[in-house]
């Protein structure tokens, strides 16, 4: 899927060898959007220290979490730019590695899942209520199956 109006910046500050190639991460982001979206998304891959700090500051959580999403809030319609930021996704490489191992999930599939999960948060999906969680999980499953990852996260 080609989306010429979308810029995806991938930053790897994790030092991990398991991080997929930036090209793959960009493809997952574009796939998750599934339509022409104009804008810019940054995916930052971090180690545990940065992941912990961001989780504590922005979610008041303890320790690192697998993925954080920071949607951009546009506060004015007078903003003129070639590409508007859609938001940032932060993925913690060591957490992804541990979760994949503990859950017996293919590492690449878990990376794709967490990137897609972050993009869906940027697009307004949430899982705060069980109803919202069902909707978000159904969309995740559909997108993951579209990438060839079948029956990895959900009961059939």
C-alpha cells in the first residue's frame, strides 16, 4: 500500500538487535491507516530507561510499557504546514521481546501488533471500556490478518 501523503519517521534509540528494519515499521504504519492520510507520524523505539520515564511522566505508570501513543492536538485551524504531525508512537524494545517470549508469539508479529496498536490510538481508537476494546481488537485482528499474521493474539 502506498500513501504518498504520509511521512513516517522511525527512530531507534533502543540499542536492541530485535528491532525490525525501519522499512517494515513504516509499512505497518501505512497498512494500519488503510487510507490516504496526510500527515507525519514518528515511531520511536526505546530502551527500558526511556520507556519507564515516559510511562511515569505521561501515564503515571511504573516501569516501561510495550507501546505509548501521543496524538497531536491541533489547537488552531490557522496552522499552515506542508505536513501536519499526527502524533508519536513509542515502542519499548525490551518489553516487546519479553512479551513475545512469554506469550509464545513470533517476535515480528508482536512488533507489528504493537505498532498497529499505537497507530490506532493515534486515530482515536481506545480500549478504556470493554465495548471500545472489542472494537479496537477487531480492527487490530483485521489489520494483522491482512499482513499474514493469523490467530496469534485472539481466540478463534
